[in-house]
């Protein structure tokens, strides 16, 4: 608090009957609405990050339980098919045409 010419001035507010500049500004409707908007945005951001984290956990665990074993089985099947083709070519048998599934 500073004293100039017998009058007290304060940037954050004072105990005298005249409020400070920052105190008046902080109580203005624009600042109040801005604070409410920031609080609302923060709340929404927290909820969004929490639900995004839950969704990421769900996707990751589902992939580990279902997707990864499926990829391993498909790779193993591909290796067996290649091995069968190599054995057939070594034995001199004509290669089997690829299977076509018709509906």
C-alpha cells in the first residue's frame, strides 16, 4: 500500500472504503464470465482426458487378448503354407493352385 498526498492507493484492494483497481477489475462481469468459462473448460478437459484414457485402455487390452493371438496364428498358418509349397516343389509335384472360395 502506498501513500500519495495523504490518500492510500492499493493494487489488490484496501481496507479503506475505496477499493483498489485490481479489486474492481476482478469483480467485473467480464472477468467473472471468463473465470466461469475457464473453470468449465477445465472440467470438460479433465472428463475428456479421463474417458480417453479409459478408451485407450480398453482398446489396448482388447488387442492384447484378441488381436495379438490372431496375428500369431495367421503368421504360423502362412509359414506352414510356405513350407508345404517348398516340400511340394522339392518332390517334383506340380504346385497346387491357390484355393478360391466362392459364395
